[in-house]
């Protein structure tokens, strides 16, 4: 087989300067690397061009190996030159990173506006049934005035007229609501309304439950079936 040509510099000379010299046959190649930074729409990369010489047959190539590959004229040599391009070290453009950050920020803002946090549902400002330990002063005032929850002990902020005030820990049907000066649990209010206001209603427990939830919004945590209310028409 042919031996490899020494790895020295490559030159292209006219045929008259270097007449063809035959060498032992065999695949020979030598690589010359040329690096260049190239840019795409979103990324940049380092482009490496390798110049390789391969045996193509006697008097079929344009180069001859004479201690170096020398251009001897088309179809006068045994090797042909070809360029191999490679891309490496891909990296995003700064503008691409900036655009991605804007997209992620927009999605996160939309997600948050729909009532969701990064890792799950978030507590919206108008939602007074969650995130109690994270309420700021503005939310405490709003929830007290509109839902009767989180009101200060000194009564410096009070619920609006027609809004019941939570005067006990939030405990479902056992939660105590102060409405029109009377404090009673959610279940007691529902049972009382079912007997005295909706006594002739075949769905009096559901009707009473709806009424009490309108007066004391936090009584929504009290399910009708847990109140002890009986749909018995009297």
C-alpha cells in the first residue's frame, strides 16, 4: 500500500513548475484547519474547514504528493482536494437570550394573572380564603371590608354593612359569624334560617345555606350535609 505523504504545507503550483511524479498507491490525506466564526439567526458557532487529500487514481486528480501535495494540473495527479466543514461550540446570541427572557416573563405574567404561581395555584388579591400568613395590610383591609375576614382586634377596620364578620378561627361549620350584632356558628345560622325563614321550602337547607353564605362568605367552607339541617317541611 502507499505510504502517507509527510505532513507539511500545501501549495498549488502550475503544471510546468512541478511535472507529475508517481508515488506508491494508497490513500493519503492531510488536513489543514481554518477556523472562522459564523452566525445564524439565533446562534453563533465556530466553523472549522479541513482540507483533505484523498487518492482518486493515477492522472485523475489535480495534486501529486512530492514530500507535499502539489497542484500538478487537473487530471494529472493522483489525489483530489476536498474541503470538509464542521461547526462546533454552538452558543446563543445575546439577542436570542434576551428574546427568550421576554417570552418567559410574558408567560409567567399571564400565568400569574390567571391565579397561578410558578409552582401551582397562587392566592389572588381578591381571594380571602387562602394565603392568610402572607396577607399584607392592603389585603387585610380589603378582606375585612368585603368578606369580614382578617379584621383587626381594635375594630379600626370594620366590614361594610351587610357583611358578617368572622369572630373565631376558620373551622368550617364551627366558624362563628357576627352579623347584625349576633354571633353564631355557620351551622347554627343555617339551621335557624331553614326553620324560621324557609320552613315551607322543600329545599330549605340549601336555601338557608345560600342565604348564610351571602351574609357570611366564609360559611362557604361549611357543607350543607355537615350542618345537621333536615329538609323536613313543617
